C-alpha cells in the first residue's frame, strides 16, 4: 500500500486528464462564486458615474459618497440591522471577511485582558485573532463541539467557568465553511443567563462569521444576540476585494487601521463600485433565497448519494461529514478513509472537477481540517476530507457529470492502491 504522505505528483502521474473539449465543473462556490451579470453591470455603472473620491467635498465626490452610503444602508437593512434612528447599527466596509472577522474580534476586545472562546469550526482569521489576544494576556478556550457539530451548551458552561469577572468574547460560525453545519446560537444562552445576575465588565460580546450564511439564509442581526458579524459578497455572486462587519449600537470599537473613513474605524479611500456590487449581490440573493435553497438541497442530496455510491463501487470507505446534522444547502464534505485529500483534489482537477480540501484560506495546508477531529470522527477519515460546494449556477446535469468523473477518479485511486 502506498504511503498517504507520498508526493502527490508521483501518485497521480497516470491519472486521467479531462479532454480539451470537456468544460471544467466548478464545485468550489464556498470559496468564491462567479459574479452575477447584474452585479457586474451595476459596478460598471458606478465606476462610470461615481469615480471620484467619496471624501471629496465637490459634486463628483458627493455623488460617490451618496452611492456608498446608499449601498451601506441597503446591506444593513438586508441583514436585518437597524439602519436609522439613535440605535442604528454600524456597517464597516473591509477588504474581505478575514479583515471583518479581525475587526469584529480585535476591535471590540478593549484594552484589558479577558476570555475568548473559539471552536475548531471557526475560520483561520478568527483563530489567528484569538492567538493575537492570547499574546496580550487573554485566556483562550477551544470550545468543544457535539457529535453533530454544534456548540455543546453544557460543555460551553464548563469552558467559560474560569472566566470569572473577565470581559468575554464568544465566536460562532453560523454556517461552517468546511462542513456546512449550522451553529445553534441558543448554545450561548447559558452565558447570557449566567451574567444576568451579576456584573461582568463589558458583558458578553458575541461575534459571528456569517460568510457562508448570508447568501442563502435570512439574517436578523438586530433581533439576535450578536454584537458583531462578518461577511463577504464573493460567496454569493458579488465582487472580490470587499467585505463588511456589522457592529451593534453602543459597542466600542478600536480601529485596526485608523483613519477618517468608515466612521473613523478604517482608514483608506472606499471602493464605491465594490460597495455597489456588494449591495446588488445581496439584494439578488435575498430575492431568490427560498427557491434557491430548496433546489440546492435537492442537488446536494443527489451529489452526496452519488459520491457515496461511487466510492463504495471503487472499494473506498466514505462518509458525508455531518450528514445527520442541521446543515446549509450548498456545502458537502466527503471524507474518504485512509486517503490523502490533496491527492484526491489534484486527481479531481486533472479530471476537470474544481473542489477544495477545506476553506480557501487553508488551501494547501498539510494539516487536516481540525473540525474532523473535533467531531469525533475516526482517525482514518481525518486526512481524506474534500469539500464540494454548490451555487445557483449548479445544475442537475453538472452534478451527474461530476459524480461520473469523480467515480472514475475513485476507481483509479483504488486500482493504484493510493488510499
């Protein structure tokens, strides 16, 4: 049996290639989606009419500023935030979800050490922010997950017990970017109840990575327990290079890159056309959410069943991670026993299938996704997890063709004894 750590290039030297006429099948929409044509058109129009610096006081600058603020208000409204009145929430444009997560965590942490709870499902940007806080004296707790992949209220209480009177930050991932499993925000009720009867300086700050949720499910930010939330439109037909963090009214924020723009919370000239594209993409996603989710759930199940059958036919043990859990419609993580996921991804690429081995920011990592171990899966599955993700452009024909091509990949891997 070949070692699972053998160089992928050697292992895949005889893998079948897609024919020149075979169009690649893109199943990595959780990393980035194709831009919607209406988004591209709106951005072009904004670039043509609002090219000026939105901080400039002249007419052209005011035009750019108006488009920027209209986009901000629309996004905030679509996220269920309060966009007017004395309790208005703030929406700060960033370079993407990574910066938004960092601002939501580090910007609200304050100047005194406290306690922060993160989980294995959280994005690398959140874990890196927690590590940065640890270097300044913060207590960092890795929160345990249930076997279904959500936060465990009882064990969360145990993990938080040592926080005492410290300021607390709890991070949640409303839809896991690796498995599609949803987070149950009710799991934080214990902390909220615990602090209700006593003074906890700064209270509980609850930051959510909403990146994989925003395009597919409604968000009611103002009515939730969240104090901040991050997202980026490249996940639902919008532009790259822009994200946003929503921050509840009254929550102090220290800017990571000070400047007069973005309510003084992020310096740098705003990208008006990207903000306009962000707003249009979210509007389009919200308008089609219910129908899209229903259709994608059907396609996801079709894909899962087909891949499990294909793996079994090749003699490879496989599971769909979180299959019995509460999951979003567009993400599938398939774990193959005793298999090198990088080899699978490369073989799939040669066969014309674009998939991932985890979140895009962790692409190429030699370490398996931490969530697989956190879910208590047998170790033989830890290195064999690959992610496939769908979008509104995915069709049943594409799913069937992907199953056929990956079935051939699995068979080649099995015959070459690479698993």
